[in-house]
C-alpha cells in the first residue's frame, strides 16, 4: 500500500530494506497468506499481483519489526486493512460517531447470533 505523505516520517529510515526483505527473500515472492505469486495473475481476482509489506499485529508505522510484517497481495492486504481504512475515512469526513455506532451494532448482532448456537 502506498505510504500516506503525512505518515512518511513515522517509518524507519531502513523501511525500503525491511519491506524488500519481507517481500522478496522471506516470502519467496508469494503472498504469505494466500500464496499468490508476485507479478502473476491472482488465482481468485485475475489481477496482476503486487506484493506489499503489511503491518500485521501492530499497525503503527513505527512498529516495523520483521515479526510484525508480512508480504501480502492486494486482496489480502485490503481485507486486512479494511476496518482501519473505513474508520480512518470516517474520522477524516467527520462521521466517526456514526461509524462507531454502526460497528458496535454489528458486534452486538454477531454476539447475539453466537448465543443462538
């Protein structure tokens, strides 16, 4: 994923080396979650795979430990970041309260569904 200009200074100076190591050497050029090969058509979407380095557990840019990074295809990275991206968009548009209310409602609904089984 592209680095937002306002966050660029939060990444470590050796970010490019860390990102490259994870995407090329450690992952062997494949998505670490679904196995899609970099530069090839994605087995599900058919789009050309471009591996990116994703923050998996701690999503802060400063948390760039190799244990916190994974080489992910666009599909896996987008799915992983979807919730954060939606909340960030709500924050930037000023509708964060509505977003948080909808999220709480969905969580309560899911919890109620689990009680049924």
